[in-house]
């Protein structure tokens, strides 16, 4: 199992819920933990899922919402 961390400009429960829904749809993702106050996302996934692929998914959310997102 691999763990990838992101910094995400989440400001509310709606933001964190959207991030969780997006990442949980990815095959191979086993856990998504968001923290709005820390603006962090921790994703547990198998080795077939790359950090770049997860970041690509989050960048779509970022572009739609104007929120920042990056690998931690």
C-alpha cells in the first residue's frame, strides 16, 4: 500500500466531500482522509495508482473551483 499526501485549498465540508468523492472513484484507492483546517488530503492506494494520476483528478476540481492543489 502506498500513501500520497496533497495540499488542497479546501474551505468547507463541501470541498472536502467533493475531493473525497473524486478520489474514491479511482480504482485502487482504499482510503481518503481530508482535513479542512490543515488543508490536507491523505490517500492510501495500491501501487498501480500514481501520485500524478491522483493529482490530475484533483486538478480538474481545482480548475473548476479556483482552489489550489499540489503534492505535499
